[in-house]
C-alpha cells in the first residue's frame, strides 16, 4: 500500500513571514503546525499522514502538550511539509536539490576550443627538478608565495583572469613540488596555498570560458582542501563551481552545488558572511531556472545573513571579505535581472555601479552590462546603449572573455532594433573599440 502523496510546497508568503521563520528557528512545532493549518490549509490529520505521526500526537503538539526533539522526527516533518532544511537548522533536504541534468545541452560558441594537453616542456621539467633539489622551504618562501597569490587576485579583479593562467598554473606546479620536500611544519600551509592556487587557476579558466579545464582545477582545489578538513574553503570552491554551472547552462547542477556549499559551510562553523555569499549564488541558479519563489527566498536569506555578519567582518575568511554591502546590492540586482524583474533590478545595479571603485574594472564592466540588460528589458533603448557603451569601454581594458561574451550577447539582442539611431551609434563604437 502506497503512502500519502507528499505535500508539494508551502505558500511562499507563509515561508517569507516573520512569524513562520521565527517558529522554525525555535523549532516551535506548536506554532508551525498551527500556521500550516491556518495559512496553508493543512489539517492535523494530513500533517500526521505526511509526517509519519499519529493524529493524536499531532493534536497534542498543536495544543502545546508535547514537543519534538528527535532529529529523525524533525527531518520527517521537514520532508512531509516541505519545510526547507535551513529554516530548521538542518542540511538541505534531498527534495530541495534538483537532479543533475542527464544530458547537458551544448550551447553554441559558449566555450572556445580547449587548450591542448601537452607533455611538460623541458623548462618545466628543469623547474621541477630545481624545486626538488632546493629541499629547504622556509617561512619567507611561503610568505613570498602568498604575496604573489594576493597580487594575482588583485590583477584578476582589475584586468581579468585569462592572461594570468600560465603564471598561476606555473606557481601551482611549483608549490606542489615544494610540498614533497617541505617539513611537516610548513607542508600544511603549502597545501592551503596550493588549494588557493588551484581555485585561482580554475577561476582564470572560467573567466576565459574554458569550462572543462576550470572544473579540473576546481576539483583539485576541492581535493586539497578536503585533505585538510577545511570545510569553509571547500564551500568556497563549491560556490565557484555553482557559478560556473549557471554560466555553463546547467542551473540544476548550480542549485545542487550551492546547496552543498551551504551545508558544508554550516557544518564548519558560524560564518554569516560566507553564508550570505553562498545564498546569492543559489539565487543566481534559481533565477536561471525562472523559479521566482526560490530565488526570492535565497535573496532574503542572503540579506538576513549579511545583517548577522555586520560588525563581524574581520572574523570571516579573507577570501570572502570582498563580499561587502555594495557586492550584496549589485548581486541582488543581477539575480533579479536574471529572473526578468528588470524594474526592481535596475536601481540596485545602478547603485552598485555608482559605489564601486574605479580600479574594479572587470566588476564594473559586468555590472554595466547587466544595467544595460535591465534597461533594454524595459524598452529604454537609448539608456541601454549608453550603459552598454560603458561596458564596452571597460572590456577593452581587460582580458576577460566572459565580459566580452556578455558584450557580444547584448549586441545580438539589439538586432531587432538595428535601424534605430542609438543602436547604429553603439555598433560604430563597438567596431572602433574591438576592431
């Protein structure tokens, strides 16, 4: 005999209500069951059937005479009523995570031909031998290498990551060799540095739109951080892989990776700034799926986590401290733009663009594109072409195929308006800048 059909979803307005959220945080199932009845029409007999409980037990809980403490029962309630795991302090429930795509549709021209895999050049082999022969790794060596990584991230932010690939991969190889000869005192720090270099290499290949190579380096970063039990850094890498999956046309995978990142970070400790960033990555994926309710819930969770992080920014890992209020504002706007809510997205992206430093050239180029996109969605052709012109000018100063891809995508979207004066002017500007 089959069990009862699962409840499909609670109303978004109930999930978003402060009363419901407070009840879930406190695991107050008396209020949870009462609200489910009053706001979603789920009566006690149905709650009992969905959650594997007796009607009398549900009645006693609703009357305040019993409580729930066993985690397996709490999980049954979450699954039966479709309460998102994070609301009850649980890991993401299996039904929250979309199944990975069985067949991944190829997007024309989305990914340039991969760089050929070749045997190491003679100079590379010599470098490896020299590293092995050096033998002694000192703290000053490690400090110099860490300084190089910080410089790479700064240059990536200012000029794009594509041109950094040879240098970053070379440094990664060098550090990997040093790990073999370093003493125990430094080996762990070198492994952390190798994980960061592998993530940076993955990011650089992602920025170059060479996604399969990027996944290889992200996987290496994940393995290195897993070997050290660094859950927060693993969550960071998973979030990068989630963003790449969004770009690569696999939003179901992107949701799954973002949820796994959140669960991994939550198990590693209380880091609200990390969680804020991870919820936004989840919002991007839901927006690509056109799942408005899930996207808005993820945005709300990101904003709440950011508020919890205020005054605690210095406690956060260095790799997430870029995620400040400006980044939260502009990323919220981008999530809404992906969702198609252009009127709500535009002022957020414009405010983020206004706040950003001039040195953040790649970020400003991305955000100018998204601003143009929201303006085009609203039919404001002249404003859209003006904003796209800013993205075009910035893209000429950086080496980021991702940014260039966005500019060309915007140009294709202008084709129906090819005879309009703003579009003609933009095309002339594009030819002058890109040649």
